[in-house]
């Protein structure tokens, strides 16, 4: 089985959609997800992320959305 990893551009699109959905600024997202308020700005400027950082982001978004789904 071959697994395709998302590109930085794919992750950026997911982060931006997450921020739009939750009314969260990119700076707040970066601080909450990875402790770096400039993280999203860096990705937009072609900064790359490690696999570990990508996992932290995916985990953050999953944990954040779970309580919001239950509250609806």
C-alpha cells in the first residue's frame, strides 16, 4: 500500500479552510497548533514543515473540531 503525503500547499489549503470555518485568524491558529504565530505566514512564503509538525497540525484540527461537532 502506498500512502501519499500532503504537500505544504495542501496543508496550507486545509489550514486556511479550518480558519475560515472556525473564524480563527492564521496567527491564532499557528500559536495554538504549533506555538508559532508566524507559522501560516511562513507557509504562504514557501516555508516548509516537517512531518512531525504536520502531524501536530492534523492532531490539533481533529481535537479542536470534535467538541464543536458535539455542541451543534
